[in-house]
């Protein structure tokens, strides 16, 4: 770990991707180029200076993560995904209390919109995990993220954020349990497939309108281990 660093740029950029906040701007790299930099080791987009940071020599130099213990400027993934979705669905605000209530009551709620919104948010969390676990770097996450835990206290305040333990009971909720099971499969893949211990990555598809704002966000890539895409499939 002496030569590795927490990749703050990865955290910020993958969160932008999760919330559809990477836009193609005139005079700047396109969305597709930024996504390729996100998943490879070739240097992360720095939104502060509007340029790519230097890349890494090897995947072992970059600790990729979405959420760490320092949640003051990077709250839990489910909060940042579900909060805006609740607002858009007319189900209240994105505050800690409303997000917590939505997750805790989704299984027993008689509101199909609430149930569908929470389940969609959990599916998007899995999509973020799929990117994290197949990116060129060493994946890390805060305990509880693997099943979509949310904040119970103010994550900005120094004392409240340190007094917010993982609520393991949420791992038994229907959608949260499904997320946990799928993340477990990703862990098994990450630790068993040799291509994911190497640096190579090849992008072989972007939707024709991927770089257009308000267009489909579909892309595909292969951790190729230096081989043609598809040759390592099991």
C-alpha cells in the first residue's frame, strides 16, 4: 500500500455517472472519453481544474471507491441515488429522515410508487458496484454499502456521523438482500477471474447517441487481459 493512493477523483466521477451528471460540454472531453478514463487507469477527470489528472502506472496504485468512512463530503451511495429519485417521484425530500423512512418501510408499504422507487435505487446501486468491481484499480467500500444501508443521523456533523453504526437488519429487507447477494457474486468474480487482476480494458460499444445529453447511457467494455474481447468468457 506504500505506492497506492485513495482515488478521490474516482469517487467523484463515478457518483456523477450514477446520477447522470456527466455532460458533454463544448471544448471538453466527451462523456464517452470520461467514462473510459473512469474505468481505466489513464487519469481521472478533475472537475476543479476541468482537466484529466495524471494516470497510474498500475492498478495497484489506485484505491477505487464510491464511499469511505469520511461521509461528510461523500454520503452513502443509497442516499445520493434514492434521495433525488424520491423527490422526482413526489415522495418527499432527499433528507436523511425521508430516505431512511423510504428504505425501512418499502417492504410493508401499500404505496407501489414508493416500493418501485426504492427497488430501482437498489438496482442502480448494483450498477455502481458492477463498475467499481470491474474498474482498473483496487476496490474499497464502506461497510453496509454492499446491501444499500443508509444514514440514520446527520452525516455532516462530526459527532453524529461517528455515531451512525451499520444497521445490519436492513440486509434482510427484500431488495437489500438481493443487492447483497449480487454484490457477493461480483466479489467472487473479482477474486477469481485473472483478467480482473490485470490492467487491460477494452471498450467495444457505446450507444450511438451516448455523448448526447438526455440520450441512452449504454456502454460495454471488457477486462481483456490482453486478449480479443470474448476470448476469456466462461
